[in-house]
């Protein structure tokens, strides 16, 4: 059975990583247009760097939770038949042991050079404008896909959605596209779909099944069902 799993901020919430749109979410404290658009970076790069430097430093202090670990366990058994597409820019999936991961919105621990387009693994601040390790120009920006920009690896994602037998969305509100439409693409290819979310999302109605609860409980239980051949 070929499975595509889409994850959002909700899967990292129990690790202590804030979501975007919940009561204490990131977009409560920051205006999207101030920190998550190319225009914001042109206008006030130091504000944008401060926002992402703080998030990059913060993920060093958190750890994967049972939901991340369960998906890594599923990959051990399914191998190439599983693909995890994450909207998250933290590295908790990888630290849990997952390797078949697509970061469609980029990664906090990566820097993108605006001069030569090189992506470089990066764990330090960018707010002191370090030079690009490849071209030497100090034009590094957070390697995050901002509003109005095209997500990474969309061809690979659509191919996997079309071939999927089962599509599962975990911890995402279903308000940001194109990710919010993946359930429909997968259904178009004949896949069954399951939503695992704390509360019903904006697109719950598009799923064959929707389960409500914390990912740390729902995901290990769902993985057990898959591995027991009950799904
Ligand atoms: N377990 C499961 N789901 C949870 C949990 C939890 N412990 N905590 C919160 N959730 C759910 C919320 O109910 C909400 O539906 O996770 C979802 C988080 O939604 P958002 O904060 O909107 O995050 P996400 O869907 O990942 O945002 C998508 O928007 O801001 C942009 O680029 C950013 O990748 C992000 C995209």
C-alpha cells in the first residue's frame, strides 16, 4: 500500500514548537506580512532575521514526540511505499529517524543565497549577514518558502499523491494552499483519506475519515493499525 502523509505544525505542538493559527500561535504575535514574504525581507531584513533566528535557536531545545517517532517506525516497515510531505520547517521528523521526507516549505536549518541560489545547511544566526559559503556574497536569507513563493518539490509531491492508495493529513488547519488541496488530488488518483487533527480542520469534509485528538496519541494508534493490516 502506497501512503502519503502530510504533516503540519500540529504534529510538533507537543514537542513545544508553537503552531501558527492556534490561540498562542506564531501569527498571533507577528503579522505574516512583516516576517513571511519576500517584500518584508526587502523592507526590513533584520526583523525577518530576528524572527527566524529565534525559531532556529528554539528548535535546538526541543525533541521529537511519539507522533514523529511513530512515522519513523512506519517508514522502517514500508520503506519506499511511504512519503512524508511536511509543511514544517523544523527537523523533528529527521531527528525521529525519518528519511523519506519532503520539506515543501523549506527548512529552518538551511540558508538560501539570493545571489547564487545555493542552499546551505545552517544552524547559526543569519542576522549578522554572513557571506554565502559558495559565492561569498552576503545575500543569505532563511531557506523558508514565503507567501507568494512556489513550494519545493511539487512535481514529486503530485506524482506521489496520484499514486497513493492512502492519504493522511496530521496537524494541519487546511487553510494554506496548495497543501490544503492535496486530499482532493489524492482522491482524484483513487486514494482513501484520513485526517488526524486536534479539532476538525477547514477541509475535514474532504476526508473519508476524520479523527480528533492530540497527534501524540492518534498517530501511534493509527500506525499500529496500518502495521496490523487493519487499514
Ligand atoms: N495534535 C494534533 N493537531 C494539533 C495539535 C496536536 N497536539 N495542536 C494543534 N493541532 C492542530 C490545530 O487544531 C490546527 O488545525 O494543528 C493545526 C495547526 O494549524 P496551523 O497553525 O494553521 O499550521 P499549519 O496548518 O501547519 O500551517 C500551514 O501556514 O503559516 C503557514 O507556512 C506556514 O506551513 C505553514 C502553513
